[in-house]
């Protein structure tokens, strides 16, 4: 049965801020000090527990931070080294740490597809009963087979599916944006391209303009016709920001 577990309230995409800021630190003091400096202008944060030398010791500080800033939404991420992160512990240790992060007040947890594929039955849903679950996949080489990756992901019920690829050309941004437009009606999607070529996907959102409108801007900027344009910010949003 794939019905949502009794985590209340379920976090809906329309209720979440559109920009999430990743916060990293080598210890609990550095992590929370950075969060304190950011929280005034950023109510949506991702705490990268895998960057901490002793992540378990940071949980009391994280709990205190969340209690002091009740309007803040925090994602707990503890990505394993085999999936591009820095956590070198076992999968049970990873899931245990994320479970303790939800007890500290984190409303969302990010689990990579590689971990999901090795979990025992019920482990992910137990975690999802405590917080919203983001199931993520990162391709550190290219932007390809996005639909195939998503097909593997949706085998595991989650609240959000996050697909991150690496852009090697500007057209990879178009591929990602059109992928999100196609799949966004069926799933709660998060997607972007890493790398210097992928900055456009991280700045332009599908809701700011239709995929075709965004694509036309990307194609123009990649063409010789735009060679005389430098240092400009292009907003594809129908005039919402002037």
C-alpha cells in the first residue's frame, strides 16, 4: 500500500519556499553559526550532516536552532560517500542519524536512490512516517536518461523526487526544464543541472515561464547572435520582476 503515512502536516510543494540554501560546516558550531547568519533572509535550509566530523553531536544544536526559528524549514541530508557525499558510515547508521534528525525537528530528509535500493522493506517508510521524504539521484557526469532514473525512483514512495544531473552544454538545461515540465504534473519534482553550464537551470524555474519560453532564451544565449551580450540578467517571468 503506497498511501502517505501519518506525518502531519504533509509538506506540499506549493507551501515550500522556492529557494533552499545548503548549509555546511566541519562541526556543530560552524554549521549553526552559518545557519544563524542566513536565517533572516532564508527560511528554507538544507543541513549537510555528512560534512560534519561527528554529525550525531550536532543534533542538540540543530534542535535548538529549529526551536528558536519556528518558521524555518530544514532538510537533513547525510549523503554517503558512494553517492557523492562525505558520510562513510553504513546505511543503518545513515538512516539512524536521519531518524534522529527528524526527532530534532527537521521536517524533511533527503535519501539517495542508491541507499533506497539497499534498504530493508519498511525502513524508508518508517523514516517517512516522521518527516517528508525527498528521494534523490545525482548524475555527476551528464544529463541523460532522466526518465529512466525517475522510473527507478518512483518504485519507492516519497513526497518529493529530486533529479540532479551535470550539464556539459547549455542545451542540457533545456533537457532538464522540459523533463520537469513533463513529469511535474505526475510527481512532486525537484531538478537542476550541476556545473558551470548548468547555472541557467538553477536560476530559471519552470513556473517563471513555460519550458518553451525558457528554452528559446537558452538557445539564443548559446547562439552566435548573443555574442555581444555580457553581464546581463535575463528574467523569463512575464514581467513579474522588473
